[in-house]
C-alpha cells in the first residue's frame, strides 16, 4: 500500500523513474540483487530496516549475523533465501529470520525471495521483500509463554482436582460405605427379630432407607471418581457409569467396546472418562434424546472415544460462547482435558441432527 501521494511530476516521469518513486513510497522493504547477489536497488524502507547499511550483500550480509527466528539456529551462507531462490529458480516465501546489524540491534524479519526471469528463461537476479516484524514476533513469543504457563497450571489444577476427588471417593467407600453396610446388617437382623410385631414395619422401612443411602453413597463416589478407573481402566469405569443410571424409562444408553481392552496412561484414561461423563450428562440434561451410544475403540497406540445422541442438536460455536458467558465450561472443558492429555476432542452437532463428541488419544496401551 502507498502511504503518501506521489509528487505531481511523477505522472509524467519516465517508467523507470516512476517505478523507483513507487518503491520509495512502499512501507515494506524492497531489495533487488543480481545473480551474484550484488545489490542493484533498495528502497528507503529496506535501508531503514538494515539501519542504513547500504553496501550489505543481499545474500551474505557482511557485518550482520543471522539466525532462524523460530529455532535460533545460525543461518549458513548457502541457506539465505536469496541463494536458494537463485539456485532453484523458485520463490521462497514468508521466512522468519533474526538479524543483528552492525549497530548491534536485533530484529526479526519476514522475508520472501522471488527470482526474476529474463529473456530465454535466464535468471538475472532476485527480488527480496522484507518486513520488520520484531514487535509482532516478540508478542507471539510472550503469548506462547503465557499459553504454556496456563497449560501447566490447568494440568496441575486438574491433577489436584482428580486427587481430591479420588481421596473423597475412597473415604466414602471405605468409611461411610462400610458404616452403611454394617448398619444394614443390624437393621436386617432387627427386622427379622421383629417378626410380625408392631416394630416390623418400622424396621423394614428403615432397612429400605439404608439401602437407598448405600446406593446414593455409591453414586456420589462414582460421580467423584470411580474406583474402577484406577484399578481396572476406562472401560470398567464406563461400565460402572452406565450401570449407575439404572433403567431409565425414556433413555437407552449403549456402551460398545471395539478391540482388545488395554490400559493407558492415567492422564489419558482420566481424560477419556471425564469426556464421556460430561458428554453423557449434557445429552441427558439438554438434548431431549432417547438414545446415547458410547463407543470406545482400543488399539496399542490409539484410544478413541465417541459419544453420540439422537437429540435436538445445536450450533456448537454459539453454544460454546453462551456457555462461557454464563460460566459453564463443560464444552470447553472436554477439549481442554483432551489437549492436556495430548489428545483432541471434536464436537459435531446440527439442529435436529443430534450431537457427537469424538476424542482421540495417540498413546501407548498395554494389556491389563
């Protein structure tokens, strides 16, 4: 884009002079060199980027050091884009290089190298496009560092959350669960001793209440973290999850396993179970579905999970924005859990077409 109007006399200037004046007004650096990489022309923007080093060679840049911006590895003499473009005759586009000028200033440049073609297919030189993206590159690096910190923090928070859930679930099972079981034995004995007496009805009612309490304790423990997940793996935990639903009159939940059952790293099994749990919960609460199909595919280097319902469906983008606005992180949480376990989670849905949650983990599995 031209940033300022050309002088009026430019309208009547010779073509070569007009071309030079156009280049002079471009904000990006333009560099033209011959086949020996000697500079033929540079516009003011290119000169400013290189701090006025007018005699620098476009290929080797004497007096300047160069590194690949993304890796920090020094750029060899034959690796500069000009040399490669002239040798291969093909354009080299959008490479990030970091240079140090003779003034000691570090800059990150976005560079492209386009070989020029002359008569008979000869290549008389090369056109170099340069843009100073130092500020953008440093901002990207800061954002990447912040993203990595947030990822580590999220992973740690999930680990602490799962450990706390495991501790509470274990206490429910070992302490409260055992007390409820012992209480039921005593109540059953009392109901038997009461026979047909006046206390028989009361004892029977309290015994039924103890059964309900035991069932509720088991459901809470399963919701927190099923003990089967750590002891027997993700399929066992999913079976317990489905079994805990009992027989629902308006919903059929089907669990299908494909392949030999394997054990996977704890982080992967936990992520897969939580994604299935969240997808099932969303289907039951929001989709008005009549059937949910959970399919788990196990292979030595792959774990796939698919949860499909036949509900009303929705528009995923709008639902995700609305959920985050209202403080609900279920949809985003499934994808974050998968990402933290080095997997992916895709959500597919359309109005009236149901919803599918598909998670994939490329990981090593072993026989239990």
